[in-house]
């Protein structure tokens, strides 16, 4: 089921401990309180059930999505129907950022891995804001480049390293991201296997 309501700055489902979704992501760090309020007043709240597609290849690429609650996987399908997971994203993460640069059709698939609540912003609204605040454009480019580097890193790992090396590298990257030496894997072993380009049987073995 898809729920949709207007997302105002006072919306309870768009806040965590008094912090809105716009406050949670680095893309909007340079905005003032009033600028963030303007964006929130133009946004839409949607809730997706587990397994529901948020977008798929060919859909218009004209929205920015902020994850307030839940988990989303971004993946490509091979000609044999096999999933290659590019990202697994949780609360405070964003996707669809290409909508801020162009409106080309989407190439990947985004699927809710559990019940997920998103704040959706129209790319055109953000573009207009960037024209007024160029420093925000630089911030967005920085984050956009970082995500592209992560994708290239995944592709490089599959081509250059064996399974054990890919597992070690990915867990080390997660450790650095969480700033913790010990942590609980934030998704299933099946998802991890897809991310590093192997089978769950090989990973378990």
C-alpha cells in the first residue's frame, strides 16, 4: 500500500527527535532554517511496503528521495535476471540525486527491503534553489561524486579480488563508515553476497 500526505516542517513522520529529513542529509547543510522550511513545504511523504519498487529503469528521473525510516537497495538486473546490488541505504541517506542535474530516465531499480518511509522532493524545486545558492550546488556535487566512487569501487573489487578479499574489503569499508571495529551486519548474508558479486552458498562456505 502507498500512503501519501503533504510533508510540512511540523510533520511528525518527517522528524526524529526534532530533526527533519532535510536536516539529516549533507546535501542541505548550507541551507538556512527558512530555506529548509520552503523545501519541506514542497515535499511529499510516501511509505513503501517491503518488496515494493520505488523506481525502476525507464521511470522519469526527476525526484530526489530521502530515507526517513527503513532500508532501500539499489540494483541492476543482468540479462539472466540476476541482481547486482549497488547500494543498500538506510535512514538519512538519499537516492535519485541525478534529478538535480538532468531528467534522464532512471537506469537502476530501487526496492524497499522493509517498510520504508521516504520524503520526496522535485528536482526542479532544488535546481531553482541552487541557482540562488551556488554553494549548495558544490555540496551536492561532492556527495554525488562520492557515491559514484563507491559504485566504481564495487565494480573494481569484483574484477580484481577473489571472494575472501572482497568480503574483507567490504567489511573494512563498513567498519570505517560506522567508525566501529565491531558491528552488526545491517542486512542479510544474501544481500552481502549480491553486493560483492558472489552466491550466498559461496559466502556461507
